[in-house]
C-alpha cells in the first residue's frame, strides 16, 4: 500500500498524462523505485462525460511544464520517462543514495531505455537523447533540495494541483470514474457531502 505522499505523487503524475508503475522492486538487491512513469509525446489527459463527444482535454500543470522547459524539454513534444522517489520526512535521506547509479540502471532497463545507460544521469536532473527525456523527480515536503540532481516537486503543490483538477463538473458520479478512495475523497470535498 502506498503512503499518502506516494499516493499524491501518483495522482499528480497520472493527471499530467503519465502511465505509471508503482513500488517497482528491482530484483537485484531488492531495491525499489517509488514510481516509474512514461508520457508519450503528444499524450493528453481526457475526461469523458456521458458520451465521447462530451469530453474535456486537460492541460498539464504549468509548473511542471516550466520545470521541464528550463531543461530544454518541450513537455508536449517529447517522450518523457521519469524515475520518482517520495519522502515525507523533514530531513530526507541523501538524494544521491535514493538515485544511485545501480538503481537508475535497473529502472532504465525496466523502462526499455537502455540507450541512457551510457549517460552520467546520477549527477543531473534530466538527460535528453533525441526526442526522449529522462527525468529524476523527487516529491518532498520541501520547496527545494540541497542538491541540483533532481527536479523537486513539493508535495503541497502537487496536492493543490490535484484538488484544483478534481473541481471538474462531472457528468457521472465521480466514483464511477475513479476507484481510488483518495481521489473520491477530494472530489466529495469539492462537490460537497450532501
């Protein structure tokens, strides 16, 4: 079962167009990545109402798009793979340990991105090869990290994005669309309990 930080990170990425693998155990050494994700170029998050014509294309989080843009990645025109770690502690473990080379290599193998194996990814937040970007995301309680080897996403900002996104006017009961109690709770908070 995911902790609340991992749940927030999962839904933040899911609502920004990523396909996700949670709590992926790398069999070598039993290490784990909290989340692996992939967003194909041009992928859009679409919410469908009562019929296929009644649909809304959702835009990704502007802060996330800008974070990638600063590193030369056009969010909508790149294939993007992410390796994510989540920490809710006030003083998270050493980031270099969370994103150590052996763990990154196992994640790259699982994502089918072996072309990045020759890259020195452990010291930078993003690497680009052709139209594929590989990013290391760190979800934390902090607004920044002491090292510039990851893209830091504050949990509070991710939660705020999810809450805003779930203010959509649904044509069906929201729990018909989302089976996760966390998202159902946020929707019910938005539409009211009565």
